[in-house]
C-alpha cells in the first residue's frame, strides 16, 4: 500500500494521508481503529454502490471492532441537492449521531461531495473519511476538501471546504465500474498530464497502444501520480484562490456542456470536450503549439472519449452557462489555457467572438 501525505501549511489537524492499493479495506479498519478519529462511523453511500460494496465494506470495518452504521441515498447527479443533504442529516439524527461520529463517503464524486458537505455542517462539523469507488473520484474529487451540491443555476453553487481525515483508494473497486465511468476518470488523468506531467500523457498513450489501460499495476501507478499532482496543488492553494485553479483546465466549457446536456453527458465526457476547446483556444491565442493540441485531442479519442459537442446541444445555452461560471470575477470568465504541455496559465478572458467560433467549430 502506497501513501501520499497532504501537508496543509501550519494546520497539522487538517493534514492527512491518502492510502492507495488493492484490497486495502482490512488495513483501513486497522488505521481507523488506531487513529481513533471517532467513537462511531456512519457509511454514506448510494443505492447502486451499496448493492455492490456496502455490506462488504461494513463487515470489513466491523472486524476492526469499529461501531459502524450505513445509510443510503438515491444514485445519480440528481441526488446532489440540498434535499438529499437534509435527508442525510435527519437520518444521522435518527441514529443518535453526535460530534463523536465520523462519516465515511463510499462512492463516486456525488457521494463524496454530499457526504463531505453534510459532515461540514452537521453539529457545526464532524470528521469525514473519503473512500472513492470511481476512477474520477479517486484521482480528483476525494482529495482537497471541496464539498458541494448543485442548484437549478448550475453545479456546486452551494458548498464548503472540509478536508477529510483520510482518503482510502482501493483500486479493486474499479473492477465493478462501468466502462463509461472508467473513461470519465481517464479524462481527469489527461487533464493532469496536460497541466503538469507530459510523462503521464505518455504513460496513457503507451497503455492504450498495448491494451493495458485497466491493468492493476498500471492503475496504481497512474492513480498515485495523479494524487501527487493534486496534493501538491492543494498544499499550495487549499482554498482555490490561486494556483489550484489550474485544475479547472477543460472545466469552464465542460461544466457548461454537462449542464446543457441535462447531465446526459458524464462529467468526464464533458471535461474531455472542454479540454479540446481549451487547447484550441490556447493555440488560437498563440500559446500552445498545434502538435500539442492535436496530441491532446488524439489521446482523448483513443480513450473513447468525445472531442466534439453533440449536435443536439444548444450553443447559445452553453455560452450562457459559461458566462455564469461560478469562478468568474466581475464580468470576466477566466479560462485555464496551456502555454505548452505541463505549463498552464489562467487567462484574463476570451474574446467573445473567438469563443463563439471555437464552439461552433467543435459542434458536430
């Protein structure tokens, strides 16, 4: 089992370990028992993950003499709403959960965000432990303390920062992950390669070439690489006010595309499209060499991800959603672009006509 330490400056209580390996639930139980983060634990998961893993995880942790309860919520992005958070807190109250209780988020990004948010506000804050079961959550959303729910106006408009006490990444969960969700996580790995590590892009390209993208040793390697990149950015900018914003490469257009599709497109599929748009804008602004833009797009296609905006999506709606991006300052929407692979920049705004032409060029 590998470990990656997230060291938050002068905040020892907020620093934590990321544990990465295969079949690590028994060791997770021992670590929870040893650290004594809580007197009882409540697993929060969704109906789908619960059917696959809920009882097994509860039993594994129970073998470490931990007091474990389990509650479920509906599956899917539609559940990422304030009503679900209220349902979780009511269930916790019914169980008699107090400030000596910790929540365990067992699931993908939706569960991680919901559970983290509920933990941050229940009794003014209780601990949360992240146990991500999707590739996307393992390499991205489980690390860094961002929590949130969606509103009718967009994704993650309500939320908090609430760092986990620990993150336990068991790549064995990926065996039951549908191909579409696996590819969604690969999109985030392309992002890390584009903004920080051309070597990671090379590893992904080589794995595609040899047909080894799903091999356990390779997954442990790339998940660890992604966690090291993410933890480095979180350490430098815990509250997402500066450098950490480069993690939004592909997300400005991606979030707008995802919402415009009514979430028919997954997060990873939408970010893949957004990365092609960001790379195209980077080239047009004379930052990114054309060969690098083509390399990003080719890898996205090779991984089975979309590189074009579906014909049924309304470009006006996408532009309108971009204009309402929650990370904008005043009327300026900042885009994360690339000078070259591994060197991101935060742009001070894209000319409206350039954005319009770029989106039209990507529209099937």
